[in-house]
C-alpha cells in the first residue's frame, strides 16, 4: 500500500475507502482527504475516521492511533465505491467484493 500511496499521492478533497474489519465482518465507507501530507511522516488525514482507529493514517494505510488494528485506508476502486456511502458503513462479504471486482 505504501508504494501505491507514494506513487499516487492523494490530494486534498480526493475520495478514498476506509476498510474496517473488526468483529468478524468487513465494513467500508467512503472518506475525503482533508490533509494529504501532514507532519514529518507525511500522514493522510481524513474527514470521517473510525471511532477505534481515528482519522490519521500512515502512507501504508495503517492507522497512526492503532497501527495494529484491522482498520486501514485503501485507494478508491470505482467498482466497489459505487456500493459505498460517505454517511454510513456498508458491510461487504468476500463474495460481494469478488463479484464487484470480476472483469
């Protein structure tokens, strides 16, 4: 993930996907980048973070508040983003993702 975010650095206002995989299910939400290059570590700050992991993420996609957590920041994938919302979490199974990403 770090190589992706380094090569394709997000800009302020870009949309990314927040992936939360706690409690044996996967939830996803669209988020907007507030600050794409915060501090010495070039952290990505998003508008609507997760209650557990916060709104600050390393370029690896890991949360700065809970780097060992199962919450991560992912690049925008249009086929998946069509099913997601900015205001609420959307649960998607592995099968759902497979069907959305099928070519």
